[in-house]
């Protein structure tokens, strides 16, 4: 289960990175704002999937509870960026 989770975390981190690096050229730049929102939505979706994989007790027992930290942090960062930029 570690390989799919690492891939989900990397993809989520990429979307959070893009959400934080996209800068609108002005108040009229709706495409940049849409890109930020899309990146945030995809990062949150990947975080929910990764958390759903990690939440069962059998997975946590084998892999450890620290695997819940990356999806929670990435999801929170994406939600904050979405609320600030949207």
C-alpha cells in the first residue's frame, strides 16, 4: 500500500504547488483563478482518496498512523489556498 499512497501524496503535492505558484495577472484574469481552483479541488480529491486508503485499522496497524499526516496537511493547504484565491 505504500507505493500507491506515495504516488497519491506526490500528485497531491504537485497540485498544491501549482495552486500556490499560479499568479493572476490582474483582477480580470479568470483563467488563472480557475486554474487555482482546479488545482485545489484535485489536491483535495487526492487527499481524500489517500486518507480513505489509510483510515482502515488494518492498514494503520501495518503502516503506522503517520501516513495520515500528508493527506491532512496537503488537503488543509489546498483548502486554505482555495479560500484565499477563489
